């Protein structure tokens, strides 16, 4: 029993840098989750008050880019976590 615990601890310790990287990646992804609310705030504050279509287009393009970046990072994080899980399962 003690031997298996040390093996598990050793496995998790070897993945510590990856956990830190995934944690930082998750922080960035969670900040990107604010894109929707910030987009709506900018629409109500800038576009509806002035009726400016060019401002709407720029803000919408920026929000689209942030959502695309969010999707790419989230897919990247999922692949990293899946590979980590595969590495922990014994053959």
C-alpha cells in the first residue's frame, strides 16, 4: 500500500509544472470569459448613445477575435489535460 502511494505521489509530482501551466492558462481563459459582458457594456455605453455603426463594427470584430482566441485556448487546455490523464492511467 505504501509503495502504491509513493508511485501516485511521484506521478503527480512529475506533473506539477504542467498543473501550473494549465492553471495559468485557465486564468487567461477565465479573463476571456469577460468578453461578452464587456462587449455589452461597450455597446450600451458607446454605440447606442452615439448611434455610430463604425464603432459597432470595431467593437464586434474585437469581441469576435477574443471569442475565437478563447476557443483556441480552451481546446488547447482540453488536449493538455487529456494527455495528462492518459499519462496517469497505467497500461
